C-alpha cells in the first residue's frame, strides 16, 4: 500500500522546539534526513536561500511573523515546501491558500502523505514540461 | 369688515338688508381664510415635525418616485457626503459609491425598482473627508390603494463599527485556535518523547495521536462557525471519511446543529467506534459494513437517536475488560449529551445506540 519514499533532505522552520523535535523524529522514522532545524527568521532566510535541500517544512507563524517571504524564495529556487499551521488553509493568505498544508497537530502518516503528494505533483509537473 | 362699517358710519345705524348680506358674506369669507390658514399652519407644523424626525434620525433617508429617481434626501446624507441635492438627485448618488462596488449596487437596486421587491444591500459610501464607511441599506416600496408603487423609501445605516468588531472577533478566534493547535502539537510531542524513551509499543503512540487529531478536527469545524455550533454531517464526514468510503460506511440522518460540547463528544465517540471497527470490527476485513443513522423525535424535537451498526465483520465477542474507547462512549458521551449510550456486542457486529437530549442554545433553535 505505502511504497517506500526515497530519502529527502528536509529543512525544518519551526519556533516551537518540542514540535520541531517531534518533526525531526517523524521525518527520521520515515527515512528522511533533517538538514537543519531553525526557529529564527533571519537564520531561516539564509538557509532557505542557499542550503542544499529537497523540501522545507515551514511553520506559518514564526514568533508572530508570517513565513511567506521564505516560501517566495523557495518557489523561485524551485524547492518545494509545506506549510505547517494551526490555522488551517483559512489561516493562509490568498496567495498561498493552495500551497501544500499540514494542519497541526498531525500524525506521521499525514506528514508522509503530504510529502508524497508534493513530490508526485512535482514529478507530474516535470513530465508535463519535458 | 365690521371695523370698516363701524368707521364708515359716524352715527348709530341700523344695517339694511344689503349691508347684512355683505357682513354675512364677509364673515363666511373670513372663516374660510382662517380655516385655510389654520390648515396651512398645521401642515407646516407636520412638515417641520417630519423634517425634524428625518434629519435627526441616525440613518440616512431618501425617497424616490415610482421609477427609482431620488428626489429627496435627509440632512444627514448631505452632512456626511458633503454634496447637494442637485448633485445627488436622480441617479447622481453613484458619485459617492466605491468604484469597486457601484456596478453591483446599481444592478441590484434596479432589479428591485423593476420588480417591486424590497431592497437590501451592504456597501461603502464616501464621506466628505474622502473616507469610506460601510452601510447596511434598505428600501421599501410605498403603494397606493390600488397597489401601484408611488414611491420608494430608503435608509442607509452605518455598520462600520459592527463590521470591525466582527473582523476583530474572527481574528481573535483564529489566533486562539492557532494557539490551542500549537499546544496540542506540543502535548503530542511530549507524549511521543515520553513513550519513545519508555520503549512503549509504537501502536500506543499511534492510538494516542489519532485521538488528539480527532479532537483537533472537531475543533476546526467549531472554529469555522465561531464556536457556536457544528453541523452533525460535518462532524461525521471529518471523523469517519478518512477511515472508509461510502460503500463500506454509510451515514444517514437529518441536519442537526450540535452545540460545541455535544459536537466534541460525538466526534470523539465516532472516532473510537471507527478505529475499533478498522482494527477488529466490520472494517477490518474486505466486506464488512457500517451503517450510521440518526433521527430526531417528531413532531416536537426533544430527543435525538443515533445508531452505529456493524455487520459482516469477524464474529464479535464481548470484551473481558472495558477499554478506554467504550468507557468514553458510555460515560463521557452520556455526560456531555445528557442522554444514554449502550454498546451491544452482538455476535454479528457491534451495535452502539446513543440517545441525546436536544437543547436550545441561544440563537440556535435546534442545537443539542
């Protein structure tokens, strides 16, 4: 049923350390590699702009600040991302409402499903472009 | 007249027939003039009263002819918009409307003028300072004795503050929901770390997390409706759909608006039943079925009855010890719904019957 997914290099942007820890464990259990975990906007911006990553998981609200600017950079780099949020899709502004989203709290299987969707969607996009 | 006659005759004088006639006519004439003046004064007084009322009411008010051509506004309209009747009469009012809304407003009000349907709309109007404020606007046709529309009488009520308060409330509820969700995620993380370090079977963590997520999903539905009520179909769909499609799990019942406590209790109860069915019951094999049905007492809705019925699963044996799931259903659900719940371990499948009292919440005629 659930086929193994190849190992992805993941950046976690999350200001709540306990939640970040949980995400790290979930991702590791799913066979992924956590490149870095950051909870500060400036550090996150650096990594988002330059780090070698396959995907980023962005907490929408980072210490009261929205992480849309990070999403914009990732989009321009062609790096997929997932918003993690307690607000649900209604909490995202209109520009990002159709972005992949994980509603907090979530289970490992939800994380796995969204990760899979992100890369399947990308693969379909690549095929369409060639 | 009498004065004139009195001055005219220097000596006492007995009036002749002609003079009497003259006096009589003059008196009648005077009476008519006095009466007319009295009527005019009364009319002017009523007019003043009407103006005082119209100009001092908190709303803007206006009148149109039968075609919708506005010929009168109260003073408040001119005070707010800083315009004159000359600019505003007829369809000139469009000048103070917001360009993003004016077409919609015109379309809608024309429809009312054409059909005679009462008009209601909400839109921004520009003040003389250039600020836009929001107005709830209504107009009703005034008909003559034959039912023909003679005029329309309309009002605009400033609801800017109310809208701001509503936005503020939505913002606050979203923020609160976000914090609750973050806290639930932290609780989940603490539990995960605790269970992991104690080498507990991973299925325990899975069960715990799925319960937490079920609670969180019910919160989402309630948050969407400002924690007033949740539609039972939404609760069922959110709780049950991830586990089985309609070919295995059918859901039938009338629409019920559940009060928050009842919504959470039913979501948690359904979550326990469906996860149990997936593990051991009718959804654990390839063919079993679950039917969820509920009804409301007629004609006077007092009670609501819900049944969860499994068929076609492996043979059921009553458990030797009651798990958290069945205790949650039999105790918590009963407590929060103020009703009754029983789980019947029939050999051919579990049947769970829940009865709850329909309570009327403020503004919710049918919330449980």
